[in-house]
C-alpha cells in the first residue's frame, strides 16, 4: 500500500505555506536575519510541537512565521515545500498564504507574494508541478483588516484564484466576513473557508450560505447534522480533510476514529491533504498512509481520494483533463 500511495498522482488542496516551515529552515533563516528563536535546537523546537487544541498550534505557528522577512525567505519556504510536493507525487497544488501574519509585522504584501510566486514558477519549470494561490484572511482579526488585505491583493488579481478564511474558528463565525467575501466574489475570486474543524456544523452552513464557498476546508463536524450531510453530498461540495492535523490538534482522539471512511461511505467528496506538514508530522503521502492503516482503506478508496483531489481543484476544465 505504501508503494501504491507513493506512485499515486495527487493534487493537494489544503496547505498553509507558513505551516510547511521546517525547523531546520527556520533556524537557517533566523540566523540569516539575525532573529532570535526561543529554542536552543531543532530538536528542542520539534519537541514543543504538542498541541491539545487549535489555539496551542496557532500560537507557535505565528511565532515561527515571525522569522520570515525577505522575498528570498518566502522563496526558500515555498521552494522547500515544492520539493516535498514533487517527492510526494503531487502534480498540482493549491496553497494558502496568510498575508496578515506578515503585513501586521511590517513585512510588505508585495514581497511576500512575489517570493512565493517566483518559487511556484520555478516549480512549474523544474518539476512540472502546477499551482494556484489562495489568500486567506485571519478570522480572529477584524473585517476592516480583511478589507485592507483584499485591497492589497488587487494588483495581483490574476495570480490569486480564491480567498479563504483560517485561524481561530470558535467565536469567529463566517458571517463576520460576509461583506468581504461578497466584495471578493464581485472581483472574481472564488471562495473557500475553514469550517467545522473545531467550530460547530452551523459554521459550515454559514460558509456555504453567507460566503458562497466552492469548498469547505476540514468540515469534520458536518457529520453532526444529517441535513447538512445530505446537502454536501447532493451538491458534491469538496471537503479538504487533513488527517494528521486532526490527530495532532485532537479533533480526533485516535486515527481509528477518523471519519474519513464514513464520509466516503456517505458519498461526500472528500480529499486528503497535509494542512501544516512541518508541525503535524507528515506531508500528503504520510496522511494517506496514516488513514489507510487506521481505517483499512483499499486501493479503490485511495484512487477515489486522489481522483477527488483533481476533480475538486480550481483548474479550468481543459487543465483538469490532463489529470483525469
Ligand atoms: C490552520 Cl489547521 C488550521 N486551522 C485553522 N487555521 C489554520 N492556519 C493554519 N493552519
Ligand atoms: Zn488549514
């Protein structure tokens, strides 16, 4: 099965580029920028990656991102991920970036996005990996800050396929960003949102109805509402599931309890993704392997998951045809 997974062509649809920041590269860039990291070694830092909930992770994830300052840093970060993606037989990837994590520290939007885009172009050239960028708003920040970020993205309208919503879910419902998402759709962006990871199934309804999303990121808690499951299944709304993330953030207690197989059985359009691989212990292949072992998935399941990943991608029909 491990070999089957390695050889299976896949698309990744839920990956935070800041969450692919491996400790080795973090130390290297910190030294280059003469920034101090409050850990004595790579091992020491990795040992701190123990989370009991989403917020524990977010605190350390934003602290790690503070090291990133130059266009070269964003290039190196993205390039390191693309090498991993290529090794994982990812032929197409759609990556999130969180501009507010950087602009709030005085790092210009332009430098962030241009470093990322340079690397994506090189990934296309060197590995033939196609890619799209999704700009994600931090939901713990204000509507006003999201609007400012949307404005900064306007010169890059053709380089960003969609806007998303991430960070602390509980207490920050989708409707907080209804007007920003309306504006984004008016400007031609597609929309996605993290929903039903820690937050309730109502937030999945909100993402669909108030934000008009094309995909739900996570969506685990949708299973608590049968009417919602029926809608997601009827409309074949893609869910970007992240098994190792769910385990590390204790969304599931044990991988054997992960709802992925149940979701497949209910006819939901699920995909498998790595979310924040540097923090959660694995890239896409490790995510496929972990659920395969824990839930006894067979080759048909795996083939379906991989096919779903391409079908759910924000590619034009003629681009998709290459993969299906
Ligand atoms: C995230 Cl796993 C997860 N959930 C919400 N926001 C995030 N940002 C980065 N990873
Ligand atoms: Zn995520």
